């Protein structure tokens, strides 16, 4: 699994990660230090005052909103890549396509069709052929 921050982006602001400047997170979502500080302050303020600040998009210009679209796509791509990495992890543990499919709420065949191309080939993989579990 790739843990190099320079290949990831903050899921909250879109900032590209940098080597030596880690992003924190999990399950495909990552957060930069600036966003950790910002959102911690926001949560602290809610705890202290009980007042929830309006979401940031309410004060954005149309250009700002349009500028976020590519960042949202980038975050979606990152989540998709994270899912592939986790399926590869499951497969490296010899979990079957049926188990992967069940966990994702899809059929064994649908899991295989979606993820088998990204699987690192293993000569001894027992179910590399469609139809075996
Ligand atoms: Zn950020």
C-alpha cells in the first residue's frame, strides 16, 4: 500500500501532499495539517458556543465553486485508487473474489471484472480464472 504523501491530496482543500509533510486520514480521505487546524478550531467553536458555522460554499463565488469541481474529481479518483489497494490487500491475504464481492455488495463476477486487471499476478493464485472462487 502506497503511503507516500506526495502521491495523495487533501480531501478537504485539494492541496497536493508533500514528502515530509504528511497527510492524515483513512478510508481514502486525507487531510493536510492546515485543514486539521481549521476544522479543529471549527469543532472547538461549536463545542464552546453551540453555534455551527455555515458551510464554506455558501460564501464562495461561482468561480470558486467551479474551481472545486476538479478537486472533487481528484478526491474521487483517490478514493477509487484506495479501494483498489484494499482489494489487492484482501487478495494478497488469499481472500476469494466471492468474499471481496460480498463485502462490496456485488457479485463475485462483478468484483473480478472490476478489480482483476489491477491485481498483481501470482503464479500460484488459485482463482485467477473467472468462475473459480
Ligand atoms: Zn487541506
